[in-house]
């Protein structure tokens, strides 16, 4: 004779597993570097904010884009951007501690930026006050992560758009970007395994 499991027992077992799952989720959210918010989304927002600052900078420099990321950050209003905008929270890198007197000193920031910036700036030499003219041109990208869970990086274009790609997708993304760069009269970006700065 087949024994039937009591509905009460089923409910207790299901409740036990729900408690275990909830405890696991809470523990991981508390230890998560982004506080439960997607680090990819934070990184995308960082790159969009930096790109927007480049557009603003170019509009007051006859369409020329900033020469480096330090100039981009130094030109931003200190009340709108902190050094956290230069760091992907998942990387574990700490934001650069900038003395108040050097907040707009691009040379000081450039000299101390190593280890405090997770994004590569690819806008040097670009021209174009209108973001739509650079819609297909990559201006920022993150250094791809090699861990087994999230190998890839965010990429930002000159029209203030950003998206995350798997590392396997990046060669095609950069090839398409180089077509747009050549059409606009800019040199191509060289894609390599370690994503070196252009």
C-alpha cells in the first residue's frame, strides 16, 4: 500500500527550502560590492557620465575631444562627479583620493590615476560636437574581466550609449567600430587579449 505524504509535511519541507534560499540571497546581497545592484549597470552609468562630460568638453573646444581621461574628470563639476565614476565597483579598486586643491588639476590626476581607473579612454583625437556624429565610435571600454562568471566588459559610444558584451563578442564589436572610425577619418582601435589603451 502506497503511503501518502501529509500536506503539512510538504508545506514544512517547502518552507524550509524557501528559508535556505532566502538566507543565501540575503548573505550574497550583503557581501556584494554593489549592494545588490548590478555592477554592470553601475559601470554603464559611469561610462555614460564620462562620455557626456566629453561631449560637454568638446562643445567648448571647437569639437575636439579631451586628450585623456584625467582631463575629462578634471573638467567635471566636483558636485556632479566623484572619483567613483572612474571605478567599476566589482573590480575592488578604490577611488582616487584627490586633494581639494587638485580636483581640477588634470596633470596631478593623470600622475596618480594608475590603479584607480577601470576604463580605457579611446576618444583622443576625435572631433565632433554632436554625439550623433560619433554614434558608431567607441570612446570608452572597460578592461575585460577573466573570471568564469562575468568575462567581458562594458563599451560606450560617442552618442552616450553603453552596453555590456561577452569577451568573445568584443572582436566583432571593435571591427564594426573601426569601420565607423575610418568613415569619420579617425584611426582604428587595436583589439588585443589584454585590451591595451589605444
